[in-house]
C-alpha cells in the first residue's frame, strides 16, 4: 500500500460527503481519439479546478480508465475503477491544473455503428468515455478537440474553431464559452453534410444530414428557423449559447438528446414530404431546443426537480406546435395526454411530479399539464415574466422546484398553494380540472359531442356523422370513421363515400386502418388510397389490396415499385415480401429481391430497417446461416427496443430443432458479445 492509497481512503470517507463543497472544476480541455477497430478511446485531459476546502485528494468520475501518464504542479494522477484521483496538498482558494492522458473501452455512452460514432451522456454517464463529473451540480466549461483519421465530419459542443492536419490525422477544435453539466458533453463523427441558416437574432444554426438523405432535408427540417425564432421570443430570454446544431444519427437510443449546442436525434425522423405527414421531427426539434434553456442553461439540482427539464421542454414544444399547427392541434395533444394520465391515475399509478423516480409520462406530460394550468391561473403576462426572471437569475446554475415557484410568487399576487398541492405534490391526476380546461376549446367541445355518440345506434346518428365527414376536422372526422367499424357495410356505404370524398388525408387514413374487409362497391375508392401522401396509409392499403383482390396483384405491385417509404424502408420491404410470394411476378428478379430483403437484416443497416426485415424473414421463414447470424448480433444491440424483440424471436426459433442445431454452431462466426449471449441461452 502506498501513501496515496491511504490518502484517498482517508479523504473519501471522512473529509467530505459532497465533492462540490470541496472543489469547483472550472475547465476541462480534452483531446480525444475514438478508435473504431477496438471501439475504444484515448485522450489527453487538462483540467483546472478551484479548491474550496483544504484537501489532499479530489476526483473526476472515470469508469475503468487506464491513466498512462501524469504530473503537473506536483499533482499525482491515479486511476481507480470508478474514478481518477488527483492527489496533492491542495490549499483552499487556489486554482490548480492537472494534466494526464487516459484510455478506455467504454461499455456504454460511446457508440460505433457502421461508419458513425456518437455519444449519449444522459442516463449513461459521460465518465465512460471522458473523465468528468457525474454530479449535475458541478458545471464545467468543456473545450473538446476530436481526432479523426478520415474525411468524415466531426460535430461537438460549442463553436467550431478549425481543423488541424497532423500527418494522417485531423484535429477538430471546438470552444465553449459557458459551463455545463457533464452529461451534456457530446460529439458525433460521420459522413455528414450541412445546411446553414441564421435565427432572427443572428445565431448560426447548422442542420446536418447524410448525403443519401439530401432529398429529405427540406421536409425533415421544415420550420426549423420558425421554431428557433418562436422559442426565443416566447421564452423571452436570448438563446444562451454560441450556435446550434442538429445531427441525425443512426441507431440512436432515444428520439433526441439536447447536448449543449448540439442536439442529436434519431435518423428515423429523416422524412420526405410524404413521410412528413405521418411522422415529422417538429415536436422533437422544439423539445430539444427548449432544453437548451431548460436543462442545459438552468439544470435540475436533483431528480425530484426533473420536471423542470422534461415538463418544460414538453410544454414549450407543445406551444411551438400550437404556433405551427394551430389551437386545435394543441388542445388535441393535451387531451391525448390527459387521457393517458387519467388512465394511469385511475389504476392507482398516478405519481407526484416531485417523485424522483416518476415515469416519463409524469415528468413530461403531467409536467406540461402543470405549466399549462399554472399559466391559465396566473395569466400570460405574469407567467412569462416569472419564466424570464427564473432563467436570468439562475443562468448557468442549478435549480430546484422551489426556486421556480419563488419567481412565480414574486410576480403574481394570485395564491398558487392549491396548484402546488394538486399538480406538484398530489399523485392522482386532477382530471376534472384538466377537463374544464379542455372545454375552453370549441373544437374539443365539438369532438366530445361526436365521441359521445359511440353508443348511439347508427340510425340515430347518421346525420351527425355525415356532418362530421363533410369538410371534416382531422380528429373529428377520424372519430366519425371509427364509429362505422362494427356497423353493417350496407348501412355505412354512403358515409364511407363521404369519408373518401372529404379528401382529408387523416380521415382517409382512418378508413385505411379500420376497414378490414373491402366491399366491392368501395374497391375503386379504396384503391385511390394507394396514391395518398402517407406511408402509413400506403403500407396498410398495399397489403389489404394484395390480400383481397388477387387478380390485380401485379397492378398494385407495379404501382408501388421503387417506393422506399420511411427511413425503415417500410414500403420497400413490404413490396419485396409481396413480390416474392406473388406467383409469376418478375421471376427473373426474384433471387435479387430475396437477397435484398435478407440483406436488410445485416449490421450494415440501422436497427429500424433490420427490425422490419427480421419480421418479414420470419414471416416467410427465410432463415439461413447469414440471417441467423444477423439475428444473434441483433440480440446484443445497445437499443433494448430492438434487442428485446430480437431475443424473443431467437428464443422462438430455438424451439425448432432444425434452427437449434444451426444456432448452436454459430458461436465462432459472430462477435464476442453475440457469442457470449448465444452461450448463455443454448443449453446442452
Ligand atoms: Zn427532454
């Protein structure tokens, strides 16, 4: 045992409970080199910190890192399994600088997929790839340099300074001016192009995309400038950082992540103008941008304040959608989440907003509801002033729910103690108050009138349904269509005709999704759905038509040939499947189609594409050595949304002796991780 070991044992157990009382890390200047071959990273860290209380050891969080060099100002650097210790006789009031290099093979937080590399700090701990501070309460100015060996583009927090060529590698230098919590540090490397624009206030906005997605840039990023300008004026405090970037990455774990100045989001949101009608990026775009104020600039002190981030980002995203899509859309979203919150609450699963372990539904949706109602109660002006004061007072600091409420109380004489009790502390959802608020929308009132007809016999509501389907509102029209489902077709035919003739994309989609048997009388109208600008509609309709009118299969296939659909290639993969099983259809091409479909299960593709491909391969029982290997790899994919169904599928296949024998011998042909997994489930 050496003296340093004794020193850190002593100090970590007796001198301080919370490191933030002892030291304030000011700056971390890191140069990192991610290495794809081993999925590892090495780096150099220069960090400066101010000692607040005399001590002989402080630490940076660092998971399983090897420190391979040290010494500056007499500071000794030593790695443990969870931390890197900096040891010296530190004196209060002095600022020190430590310098060291490190290496790590991160188990999480840093991901390598195909030719992309990206990080995800929240919920995963940046300290897996970069020595930093897991506690959100120590905000640090991070200046990153990323070393990349090829022509790829690099994106990281802050302002891009320059690229330095050093031999065969490039150093990309970035600069942050303000401090942030460590979970918001990020970088991404990939074949990205970018489109640049400026907000009204002059902030540079960079919208990244892959070259192969060039045709999707306009639809995906539609309204981006408007969203930025709206939030800046609605929040009333200028955007706090030097610039803003948005980067779609493949195989992303979540919808989006608000890394400071550099939002990463799931590539699945890249859509063309048809896909835009079904799933657009607007909500996530606005949500992550709102976090740049709520979360990044003012950060929760602890998990009991988590709604100050998620509730606020959800609420401001909703306000943005109201600005773009109108009041009806706003109230419809509130109504949808009220239904979910009420259902959970009725089951006894309601949660207080201040519960540190609450679900996403609570933090996000109940949080948004709380802000919606608080604003109704104190009025627009007081609400906006409170938000502005709150953000300005705690700029680049950490906040608690009390800090926010104090700012509300400072600008409004209205008593909010009931609000605090009902919406923050109470676990049950206050559905009556929510319902009364929803009724302020005439659209919601009308919707309730139509949905109240669900139990009414068709004969007695035909006129109302016809009205709802003639020049319909999206949501009311859909409700009317769903009320036709269990009625005899002979009675509903004219109403279905109204629905088709409405030319409303979403009402027609409701027909596509709900009509299980297509009557001859509606065949022509139903076929016209195949041309609707919606990949959701097209996928269902192509399948239904192919099933129900075999004599026209070739015609349907020819009409949809070459259409890709969403990022997961939903139309293309369905098309390939149907083409393969349509007798006599393009026989000469069948082998290619088969190859293409099976190939979509491989790690060359994103998990969304693979997930669909596995479903079809399984449906048609096309399993062979390659696809089984791909399935084994899918079982160890970091995204549980993908690995879980893959494991279930593999498990089912193993019930079949034929597949069991094939999977048993795969071990040597898959990655180490997949081989370990196979070992754990194959029982002799
Ligand atoms: Zn969020």
